[in-house]
C-alpha cells in the first residue's frame, strides 16, 4: 500500500509558499509533529520535479553551497487537488491519510468533501463491525476486552464527529 499523506502535506506546504528542502522539511515536521527524513523528502521532491508538479531553482548563497528552491506548478496544484479529493478505501482507515485531506477541505468542492467523509465512514463502520465480532471471542474481564472496548468506543466517537463534519462540509467553500 502506498501512503499519500506525506505527499499531500509537502505539496500543500509548497502551495502556500516556495521553499528550499530544509525549510520544507521543517514546515512539514511542524505540521505533522513528527520527523521527516531526507530519505523521504528528497526522493519525493525528485518525483514531483520529474512529474512537472514542482520546479527546482538553484539559489546561490555566499560562502555556502547552492541550495534549491522548490515551487509548486499548475500541474502540482492539480495533483494536490486530485490527491485531496480521493480517499481510496484501502487508505480510508488510516488516520493520517484522512486527517491530511480533512486539513485541506477548503480546496475541495462539497461533493468531494462528502466523498472523503463517506470513505472514512465506511472504514470506521467496517472497523466497528470487526471489533464487535472480536469482542465475542474474548473473556469479558480480560485486557484484550479492555482494548477492544476502547477501539469500539473510539470508532463510535469518531463516527459521531464525522456527522458534525458532514454538516460543515456541506457548506459552500469560502471565496478567496
């Protein structure tokens, strides 16, 4: 399974402002609260450059090596939109995949937002159904039961939250 959320966060950052690699890594890490390795960052930037999604412009620095500034292109904006608007079922259960899209709902149409919420809802309903089945296989006072009860509780809580998001998602996008 290929995860898309890191690419979404990188392109969304570049859509706000061009950046050199280190600066982009810092901004992505601030958004994610986690470390992004150069082994993830630079190969992804190279793929984006090869796909025409970003440009890479050398910028000379006095007494230091040249750094490269990355800037999103129209192709990149379209690519970002397509990634945001699609949440495949095999990724919908992944919280980072969902949250990376939710954070940029302002870039989507109402129908696209609702489709993303529908995919997440299906994933949570499937998780809750699997958990319900598992609950019947463990002892009521076991640690496993405590875990399963919590997973079920969190699934139901998020399903309720998704309903509140659905109301907001149905509102027309804000105009720039």
